[in-house]
């Protein structure tokens, strides 16, 4: 089994921002030379997450509204950005995606999207590990 590791950084605009990272991840998968296997994505951050969904502006606005409705900004014991931490708990900081024929095996409308839920612009790192043959 072959293992290929890489990473990349993105900059976000702050609360609540969406960054499509699909092409960056797919480029790493292609560079890995692995044709069949898995790609593991992990972001070592407590106030952001990755989703796999349709990258449609109206859907992302609906997600923003949902997060703001179910986890409002105020009323928590943790100082300053408790709502950011709680929002990220609803989503995962990692994803595992099949690799087939050297490409991500995503559905037609699926994209990998970073969801920034912290209160200010941030620089985020996404770790990518490709495993397979």
C-alpha cells in the first residue's frame, strides 16, 4: 500500500464563510499517483469544519441561516466564541472519500467545502493523506 501526504492552506473571511476546496484536494490525489484507495482530509482546528454537499449559493445561505438559528451568538459560559465551537461540533473536521481511477469519487453535485464558523478571518490548514495502490 502506498501513502502520500500533503497539506494546503486557505484564508477565510470570518463568520460564516464557505471555501470550496474540491479542486485543491483532487489535485493532490492526482499528484499522489494512487489510482484506487482513500483520501483522508483533516483540519486541526476547533472552530471550522468540512462538509460534502452541493456548492450552491442559496443552499449555503440556508446552511448559514440554520447555524445561526440553532446556535445563536450569545448566551454561553465559554467567553467570546462559544457559538463557533458549538457550531463546529455539528460538522466534522475530517472526511474520508474514495479514490477511483486516480480521482475523487464524489457525486455529480458534491463538493468539499470548508465552513468557517469562527468570528474573524483565519488562515486554515487542511492535511491530506492518500492511501491505496
